[in-house]
C-alpha cells in the first residue's frame, strides 16, 4: 500500500509531465475554443463515461449548465448516463455497449460535441458513442490515459493524460475539465459580470 505522501508525489509528477507537454496543453485550449464556437452557433455538448469517468462527465455537464466561477446563463450540456430509465431500458433491450450511442442518435446534431471519457480509451460503450458521433457530424473530444487506447482513432481532439494509473488520470481529467469550463465561461460571458 502506498502512503499519502507517495500518492501526492505521484500526482505532482503526472501534473508536472502534463505541464511540460505542449501538444497536450494546446489540445486542452483547442477544446475550450471548440466549445465556445459551438455554443456561439447554438450547439450542445454531450459527455459519457463509466464509473469515475461517468462522475467526471456529470461534473463537466454541471459546470456548464450551472456555473463555474461566476453567475451567467446556462449552457447546453448533458451527461448521457443521467437518464437511468434510458440506460437500463437500452441495456436490457439491446446491450450495454449501445446505451450512449442510442442517446446520441436521439439528441445530437451536426456541430455538437461529444466528450468521451475513458481512462483506458477502450470502453466499448464509449467507443461506440464516439463512432456514432462521427457518423452524426459531432466533434469528438477523447479524454483518456497516456496511450489514448482505441478511442484515439475517433478523436478530433485527444486529451491523453501522461499516465497509465487510473487515479492519476482521473485527477488530471478534473483539472482539464475545470480549465476548459473556466475558458468557456470567461470567453462567452466575461463582459456580463
């Protein structure tokens, strides 16, 4: 078992590697710009993931539909696992790999964005959602671990944390979610505060 000190040292090391990874930081900024452009055009943002990544997807949607730093109008965002009746019905009637893709088919339009979160980059239902997003003309942002997994092939923007440790990946996903949320909020609404 690792100590708290060891875990803190590991998370600092991963964040330091990310801070030195200019292409990664450029992708994070580009995602913020993409969401801003989409919102200005009336688009929406959808998120999906499993387990901790589902929690991160819901967290991201809440930052956009609520507010992050200051009070402002809500932005259209939805975590695709939020409707438990849809999730259980589609998993039962079809299969679990279809749950996010089917939700996208019913709601997403060209110009929208899907934020697909998978620490491994290999979650079958997230991969299917990304493939469906591509078919629908929806931009795909993949938030993964270091390799990007199979999800990297579907990504218009790849945010791949430089680690293979699930906990460290999720910690940095939250940092990037907050950075993107702040960028979007300030760019769209800073003059209104």
